[in-house]
């Protein structure tokens, strides 16, 4: 499979490889980005509002909008590895697909859908070919064609613009520097809001500033635990936690498992480069 060859290369920010070396489950994981994912080793189960699916090697799932779900990952018995290639559907690609399709998109439909790899074979091969040749333009065009193909398969919700929320804007800002000591004044200045207005609008979204910052940090930590082999101490520091015990407690409370349960951490030195 060409995707497996690509997964063996160092990720360059255009795509990500999610690894796990232990069977585990995650409770109410927040998935913020629209992504096409191909399971390359092991299998995965996803359960949430409007979807309940099992994906195994060579099968595809698409996150069509931000959502929360329970996720369960099983490494392959022969390799002891769970591996999924995650291909973000960036704003530029979605905007190009909307322009070419010239039809309104509505958010109806499941937030996560299963798709046959055969149905996307041509577009994925074109993307892989562009990546191998270092041709970013061809790769981006292939991704646009892939999104349009998803629409012809009935998954037009992938093009529906996401309703903006204040919590999303704050989470996005925190994700750029999760280790920073964020304060209300930082967001008030960036978003041109008073402290009272900030708190009132977050309350209307059923959250608080503290909870929103914590959610962004733990989401970042989850990404590091899946995509690096950094020790827990390094992941905690990179996610804004000085204390490993405090980080582990927050992570366990949020996701229902210990950070080490994914099985990647501690397989490298404390170096963070």
C-alpha cells in the first residue's frame, strides 16, 4: 500500500501518523479538525452522536466536522502496532471545493462517516504521487478532488461551514502556545472583548475560560502522545503542565485513561528535539 510507504517517512505537517502500542479506549475525545483517516495497522472503533463504526486495516473514516466521541484502538497482533494516517482537510482545500461545486452545503449527516478505500483510490493515489514528487500544488489539487468525491458519495456535510464559537477561537489561540501561562487579559486583547463579555459569552456556550484552556492543552497533549515517543514529562511540559502528577490527573479525569496507556511515551530520552 502506497500510504504505508508514506507513513514510514517523517511527517512534514501536511499529514500525521497516529501510533499506539497498547490496546486502550478514550472517553469523549474532542476532534476539532476535518480529517480523512486511513487505518494502516490494527483496528479502531468510534462511537458518538449519530455514528458507531469499526474500522480495520485498509479502511477509511472521515471527520466531517468538529465533534466528540469515544474511541478504542487495538494494535495489530502481528506487529504490536496501531497506526492510522491522518490527512487534514485544510481550509484552503475546502474553500476550493466549495467554489468548484457551486452548491450550498448543509451540516446534515454524521460527524464521522466510513468510506470505502476503493471509492477514493484514484484521488488518494494522486495525492500520494504528488507528495512523493514534492509537488505541493498537485497534492493540494488531489485533495480538492478527494473532497469533491466525498460529496458525490453523499457526504456534503464536509463542506458545510462550521458555526463560529468563542470557545473555538480561544482553543485555537491556546493551541499555538499551550505551554504559555494564559490569562483572561490575553484573550480580551486578542478578541477585543471585555472580561465580563468574555465570561458571559463562554457561559452561553456552557463552558468557562479555565475549562476551555484546559481542553485545548489536553487536546494538544493527546496529539503529542499519539504522534511522538516523548516521555510523559516532556509531553506535560509542552502542554503547559509543570507537574507530571497534575497533568496525569487532569488527563485521566478528562479521558478515562492514564497518559502512558497509549504505549508510546517513554520510548525516547528526555530530549525534545
